[in-house]
C-alpha cells in the first residue's frame, strides 16, 4: 500500500466493519481517524513494523484512543507485532477494552506470561491463536469455560506443568495445538462421542500414558500428531474408526504391539509410526485401498515378515521408509506402471536374495537405500544410469558384488549428492565420479580397491564427507601446491596400505583419520596450521618417528588426539597438557616417549581418556591429574613410574578404568578416609608392581559398579566411548587389553558391564576378606604371585558372573570351598602352587578343569590329579555312592574268580613288559610304536596328542629351569613370569545376543597350549 494514498480522515467510512492493513509496509502512526470507526468488527494490523511501541501498554495516545473506542471489534489480528508486554498488562487491556472479542490472533508478538485471569471476561472468545510467545507458565484451566471455543493454538510458548484435562472435553473445540512445549505434560483421558475435534497436535511435549480406546469417538478428526512424546502401550484398534483422517504422525514414542488397519481412512495422505516398538506384520493390510497415501514411514520398529510388493507399485505413494526393522525374505519383481515413488528406504533389515531389476525402472527415485541387509548376487553399476533423478544411493553392507567396467560415459550417470557403496566387493574406483560436481558424501570403505587414490578426488569442490577406509590403497596422488576442497569436513583413510609422508590436510576438516597405514616419516612440524577446525585427529598405528610437533597445540578445537602405536620419541610437549582443557581423549600409548609426566594439568582439565601405556615415562604420577574430574580411563601401564598408590585421585568419581600395570608403584593399596568412592570403577589393573601390605579391604567395598547384578545393568548396556560430535554418529571408542593367565585379550569395545580386578605379581599378604563376595558382577579376578595367606573364602561362590579366577602362587591353605562349584560360567581356574589340602570338588564346572589348575598343592587329591584320596579322607562330592544293599563285609571278602583272572593277566604282562623295561632299544621301539598308533587314532576322535619324546624334552626343560636359581630379584620375576605363561589357557566364551540386551555365556571353554610370551604384561589401549 502506498502511504500517500492512505486517507488522513475516515469520516466518510463510519460504517466500515472490516479493515486490513497487514503487511502494508508504510511508516508512521495509524491516523487517529481510525478510532472513529466505531462499527469496526475486524481489524488486522499483522506484521506492521511501525508498531514498535507497546500497543497494549497504551503508551501511544493515538493507539490508546484506538483500542478504547473500537469496543465493537470481534476479530483482532496483531500477529508479528512487537508488543512486548507482560501477562497482566496485555490481558487486562484486552478484557477491559474489547468485551465482544471472539477471535484473538497474537502469534509472534513477544508476549510474556503468565496468562492473566482477566481473560475470563472474554466469554465470546472462540479462536485463540497465541503461538510463538514466551509465557513460561502453565495453561490456565479457565480456557475450558469458553463454551464457544473452537480453536486453541499455544505452540512454542514454553508452557510447563500439566495440561488441564477439562479443555479436551469442551464440546465445540475443533483445533488444539500444543506442540513444541517440551515441559508441558498431560494424558489423554476418555473422549465423548459428541467430541468435535478435527485437529489434535501434541508433538514435542511430554504427554504420556496410553491412548484410550475412546479415541475412536473422534470420528471428525482429520489431523492427529502425537510425535515425539512419551506415549506407550498399544495403538487401540478403535483408531480404525477415524475415517476422516488425512494426517497421522505418532513417531518417536514407545508404542508397542501391532499396527492396526487404516484401510477405512480413504483420505489418509501421511502415516508416520517410526521410532516406536511396534511389531507384527504388515502384509495383511490392504495398502492399495489407501488411494491418496503419499508418505508411509514405519522405520525404526521391530516389524517383521515380508514387505507387501503392492507398496512398490502404489499409484500415489511417493515416500516409502521401512528401515531399521526385522523385515525378511526377498523382493520379487513388480509392475511399474507409473513413477510416483521418489524415496525408497529399506536399510537395516534382514532382506535377502537378489535386488529386483524393477527397482531400477522407478525413474522418479531420488533416494534409494538398501544398506545393512543380506542382498546377494552381482550388480552392474551401470544399471543406475536409468534413474535420472537419483541423488542419494546407499547399497552398503550387503553381500553384493558390484561391478564397474567404466565403459559407459560418465555424463550418463545421475548427479549424486550421496554415494555409498561400502562393503560391496568393489575392486575398481568408479571414475565417473570425477564429474560429480554436486557430490557431498562419498563412502567406498571396506572394499577391495587398490593402487592409487586418484588426484581428481580433491577437485570435487562440493565434497564434505570422504571415507575410503579399509581398502588396499598404496599411494595417494596429491599435487604439492594443490588446494584441497574447502568444504571437506570428514576425511577417513584408515586401514589401508598408504605409505610415505603424511599428505596435505584439508583446511577446514573436523574429522581426520589416517590410522592403521604404513606412513613412515616424521610428523610435519607445520601440521598444526591445518587444524583450524579439527575436532578428531588420529595418526595411530603407523610408523611415524621423531618428536611430537609443538604445532599440534594450534588445534584449538581438538577433542580427540590419537598418536598411539608409532615410534615417536622425546618428551611430551608441555602445551599438550595445557590443551587438556578442551581435549577429551589423549592417546599416546605404545611409543618411545620418555621423561616425566608434567604436573601441569589445568584446573578445568576436561580429559575423559588418558592413555600413556607402553612408553619409557618415569618420575612420579602428577598430582594435578586430580584436576581431571571427568576422567573415566586412566592407563599409564608399562612405564617406569615410581610412586605410591594415587590416593589424590580419590575425588575423580567417574573413573571406570585404572591401569598402573608393570611400573614401580609401591606401598599399600588403598586410601584412608571415607571419601574414596570410585563407585563406577570396573577395571582395576595393578599387576607387576611392588605393592605391599594386606589385600585392600576398605577400598573394594566402595566399588559399587562391581556389585550390581547383571540383570540390573542390562537396560543400560553400553560401551565406554567419548562422543565428540553430538550432532552426528562420531564417537571415540575406548579399547583396553587385559591379561588372563598370560594371554592378552583385547577388548575392542569395553562393555560397561565388564569388570576386572588384577593385582597379580606384587607382594601383598594377609587373607582374602569374606566381603569379596559382594562384588557380584566381577568377571575376572587375579591375585596370583603374591603372598596371600589364609583360606579361600567360600563367599567367592557368590560371584555368579565370574569367568576367570587366578589365585595361583600364593600361600593359601585349607580345602577348596564347595561353594566355588556354583560358578557356572567359570572358564579359567588357577589354584596352583599354594598349600591347599583335601579333595578337589569334581562336580559341575569343576569337572572341566585340567590338572595344571591344581598342581603344586601337595595336599590336594582327587581328579584330575593322579593322587587319589585316602579312604580315611572325606570323599570328593563326585565319588560314586555305594550300591543299595552293600555292606562292610563285602569290602574285605575275596572273589577268587577275579583274583585268579588278574593273576593270569599279570604273569602274561610280565613276560612282555619285563624285557622292555630292561632293554633300552626295545623300550624305545615300544614307545615309538605306541606314539605312531595314538597319533593316528586320537585325532580321528577329536583329541590331540603330544608324543612321549616331546613330553620328555619339555619335562627336561622344566626341570632345568626349576634347578636354575638366581639371587637377583629380576631373575626371580622372570621365573615367575615363565611359570605363568607357559601352560594352558581357556578362552572366555561370552558374547551379546542379537538384541545386544543380554550376555550369553558358554561354559564349555576351548583350551589350548599357550605360546611363550616375552613378558608378563598387560597393556591398555584406545581406538576409534
């Protein structure tokens, strides 16, 4: 509207009832003559920028007169006008000036709350539209008193508290929108048959509870949006009565049970039930009867069975999203009569068989994903040329073999934004991608591509994500002066065979992973110049040498720095300690770093993982580590640290993993005082140090994470990880190596339910306390090679999850408690070289252990030892009971038939064996013959056999080692280590079931001869 044409007087318009000046765009004030329009019924001043003063504060005299004189107004629209008034001001101004108001529309007016009770005077109100204001208050119940109320919209108003149930019962209410009020709660009670609701929108609130069966009474409902709430229970079958439904969204809830039929709602255009716990099948639903259906999203549920093929040829369906379910079976060919389908997402199911050729005739497809299934067969990549509109393709992680010949013109392929062919047995780099100017994401990881990474890849200026990991690339083409894509945020080249020097880094990348390659050079001193935006940097598991460049500290946004498993030397730069304010993970393990660990950790240290394992670090553990209050993993094993037990870390309440193995720590274990909690500690490794004193009785009683029953933590099953990009799926996965009977087992993912205590190879004394039985979730317990005395506490039988128990090489006495036979998951048992006596229990799991579990205890008897228990000793629990009716007389009677038979066999055997015994050549011939026979027969029975000659050599070596003595402490340790490592070990057989919610244990353990290991050590590591 032109301001020059706005009349300054409205005398001739005194009968005007409707005035709309919205979006007029003029400046200045409203002419005062408008106030003379006393018969005005509708006034629309929406989005007028000149109304910057508070209209309803009545600060402008013209506006004040305007509001007071226009008392006949029934419809007032002020949307987008910056009123900025408190609740009592604007509510009272309206209620006192506009008593006949029926329509109030004041969205986006910067109104404040709470809503004042004076609004109750406006009993004629039928439409209340107050979206996008900041009330920060509860919804008043007096809205239910407006008997003419038809529309109530309060979305995005920061409402809180419980929504009044009575408002749902207003018989005239047709539209209710409370969306995007995250603090607003409520439930849906019974709906009366005469309810008039046509639109019910509660999305992004905290409404909860179940849906009442009476929801079927809302027969006029056309829009139902309950997405992103906390509803649970099944979806009532009565919802099929909502025949007028057009829009249905119940995603992001906790609904379970089966999906009801919607075939009666012929007008449905959108069905979104994703992100729930729905199950059952959908192949019985007559989807073809929903002739107006445009969008069907059932993703992220537990729906099974086959996918109805009628959905692929639906006449109106444009988006079909069924990912993250349990659909199985194959996809058959189907008729393609039209091309409305533009989105087809079947990822993360159990579908198999070949991909139907019909899919590549859906020429309207824009998004196609079959990833994470079991599709098999071969596919020519040229087939996608038919899909001219395709911009997003994901066929990753199937059993497909995708072939690319490169014969077709690169210009004949569609223009992609996302191109994912991970784990597709691809052996050739698709060179048609060189002309993809719109490509944002490229994932060719876990294929068989070798040779060079082409130089043209760095010329794709729109590329933001590049993942070529887990291939066989040898070299990386890159011009020295080449400008890398400025938009490239993620570059993942790990697990290849790349060699030479580290390439140039993209200038703005946030994620850089070059780990597990063959790069062999110093790390460029100027590397920090390219880390302006980098959050994750991993150069681990290469052959980098030299010092750690100071310029790394220029990475102001670094959260994860992993330089582990290289040959780096020198000291740790001081600036890295200062960087721990922002760093969450610092992993420098398995290098050749030397010198002390600096005592310069800042007061606001943010480290969650610190791994320095396997270096040459010396000195003392810095006390400023106590500043790292978020520390969960502290691993400084296999260094030369000489210190006492780190009691100054007692206030780090989140500590889960503490590894001090193979250092020179000394003194007693544990701390005085009551504030030593470490309630979340789950892995403690103090092995191979010089700790003395008694077993820590007070400390372990505070380790609550080791006391929780497995069933209680299953609902929170997770892995130790550091999530450093909250907007994506990027996280750093902690990893640790534990030692069980000399065998290093690498936990690639540390389950939060895995617990372990290893205090072996120290000088602890005293007894094992009975309270150890409280650590009911303990998986591994190792106290070997100490001087522990006393008896084995029977309470160890309470450790129902225990899979490895090693108490060997101590001074334990007494009998083996029968309670230990309750350990049904025990796969490793080592009680050797103690002073135990009595019979060995031979029931349940104990019947599976070999002789070396008990050797070196002269007082033990019974199987599997060769020493039988004397008759006056208590029989082991597995002893065969006497037959019914047997008495003591039969034990001393004679059976001459058996005696004579035995005598005959004895004489015959003597004739054969005696010459062998005294004739050396005959004895050797006999042994060799028996060996040859057993070496043929026993493998056929699934058994293994070591010949007598080899056994003799091993025995002689053992005797020679035992007779060799050295007064030096180091040599004593070596003898202890060889004794521990050379023997047999059993692999712990535990895994997660397919739901990842329950641990399955296999009590049958595969035992093998252990190889010699150079050192009795355990290292801890972290990996991404």
